[in-house]
């Protein structure tokens, strides 16, 4: 007969095993810098056309 503890499976949450990279501080800083560059260059480009 199989023991109950051997057949009992534990449920692991995917988020705990593989955390979301977008919540990492380094990733947020990199994308913030890229976004600011795109934003500023867009404004500078539009002002240069005027």
C-alpha cells in the first residue's frame, strides 16, 4: 500500500519559482532611462520642426 505522504503533491506557485523581471529595480531603471530618452528626443524633434 502506498503511504499518503508519498502521494501528496505540493502545489508550487509559478510566480514564486519564476518571479516577474519587470519588478526588478535594475530593469525598471533601464526602461525608465530609455523612456526618458525617447520622450525628450520626441519633444526636441517636434520643436526643431517649428
